[in-house]
């Protein structure tokens, strides 16, 4: 199966339909009057759809098992056809489109099986996804290629040329994935005054977003949170809470990161760990939904 360990839990919804087409008013009358010899096709189809939704991963090889939190099965008669609609909800890392379509498909098959003794021309047609919500599709609305961004690597060894940077470059790569191309890249020592002066200059140059990487750990030289915190006038605790929670689901030591985030004037500042892996996980946890702050009226792009 496709690796989804990097994804976050979000509310996912999907609606799928299937159409069962009959050949006569007589068949439709039997359906409406509950006189089909094999029984009430609505009740049997509904039950089969519920089973199918829950068992999708058992019969579709690449589907992940997931918690089904809600399923609705409804029917509508239009002319000589019965429209089956299946809606599925979950809070998980991947969507429920296939679950909804599988439920609609099996409900249609059950309906076909129950109707064929009285209608030899009954057909199944138009099994399709009608709507989906959640996941990557919804996150695309946050993409913004007009932002002015700076990525600042705080590292004594990298600034002295003793070590090559990987975390800052990983942030730049992630930003490019979210269509952010106006990115200034800097490397500075892990020094209190230098960090504050760098942030002040970036603010003065009207940067919308500044991402620091490095200096959020527990060593005596890790000073990024101490330098940045006094310059944040509107903290956003949920940003780093989300990043730490995401990281801790993968490695328990993520709880030791001391990163902070918030607005310094009109500039959103985020302080991420110094390791490439931790940075990649933090970017996955926070982006692109964090870009929503720039869609708010109070935080317009310069």
C-alpha cells in the first residue's frame, strides 16, 4: 500500500452514487409498494452498502483500513431509475472516496439481484464520485505564491563552513512544493544578538514569513527561542503544539523541541528544529494550512 505515515488526521467526506435503471413502470411500482418478491430492496441495499463501506479494504488491495465514523445511504426514484447515494465520513489520513463508491456499487448489485426476477432488462449505470472533502484538495485553497519568505539557518558549524546545511534546504524544497518561490536563504551563527538583528532586518524588508531552523534544542548554544520570543507580540501557540504533536507520533523526543511561533509585527515567525528529518516533519504538519493566516484581513500581503 502507499505510505501515508507522513499525513495528518483530518475530516474526510465523500459522496458517491450509482444508478439502477429499470425497464418499466411496473418495476418501479413494485419497488415503491415494497412488493418485490425477494423483499424490500431499499432495506437490503442499505444494509449491503453499510457492510461494503466497512469492508472496502478487504476487497480493494491498495485501500487502507480506516475508521468509518458515519455512513448514510439514501435512495431517489427518477423516472424509471433508482439513484443510490452513499455518504461516508472519517477522521483519518486518507480519504473515503473508494469506500463510498464501493458502498454504492454493492447496493446497486443487491438491487439488481433482487429485481432481475421481475425485470430482465434492469441495468446498473453511472457509478461515480459526486463530492469529496478534506485532504490535499481542500488544502490547495491555502496556496499563495505571492508571499515574501525568508529561511534562516541558525548554526555555528554551518556558518563556519564546517558542516553543510540540509535543514534549510529542506524547508526551501517544501516551500517550492507549495508554490512559494520568493524565498531568501541565509545562514547565521546560533547567536542571540545575530538572530534578533536578522529578524529585525527581515521585518524591515517586509517579509511575510520568516522560518528559522536550528537552535531550538537543549544545549547551551541553542538560543533561537530566547532570541525570538521577546520579538513576538502575537504568539500562536497552536503552531508549535501541532508540530510537536506530529513529531511525537513518530519519535518521542520531539517533545523536547522548544520552538515558538507567532507574529512579530506583520511578519509570521516560526522556529523549527535543526535536523533535516524534524524539519521535514514540521513542514508536513504545518503547511499549507498555516498559510491561511495570510488570507485574513488583518494580515494582508505587503
